[in-house]
C-alpha cells in the first residue's frame, strides 16, 4: 500500500445524475482514477431570505496532487456547469495521508 502525504481533496455537490458522467470524463480526458460519487440530499438557497427545497444531489470527491489541483478544479467547474443557477458548489483543501488506488480495467462483455 502506497501512502500519499501531499494530496488535495476536491469535493463537489452536483444535481443528481451528473456525478458519474463527470467521473467518466475525468478518467478519459484527464487520466484521473481517484474519484468517488455518492448520492444524498442537500438544500440550497431559495428566494432571497429563504431556504430552498430538499433535492437529491451527487457528491463527487476527487484526490489529486497539488500540482494538478487547480487544473482539475477548473475542469470540474466547467464540465459540471457549476457556474449555472442551481449548478452546485465545490471546494478543495489539503488532505492528510491518503492511500493511492487504481481500479483495474474491465472489458465490457459482448452482447449475445
């Protein structure tokens, strides 16, 4: 097990259904293999001075090296359309020791 001691964690809350597509794009376009998506509920801002309704959200978490953190943050922001109304929110911070992991390539089975 390899322990990384200098990593960044990027966390992003997105409308439900966007997380898996972003993981696929991160893998194909940026070579990122250290991402997870979970689903939960979140509550955003409503009209001025009020709280919005509960919504299902995807939470995307990505670990990256500090050298790539801004690049990947910007990519997720643009690809996930976070600048749009109700597009979500994101942040990044330094992460303590973490283990590196990679998923094996799995060939898709041919349909009969």
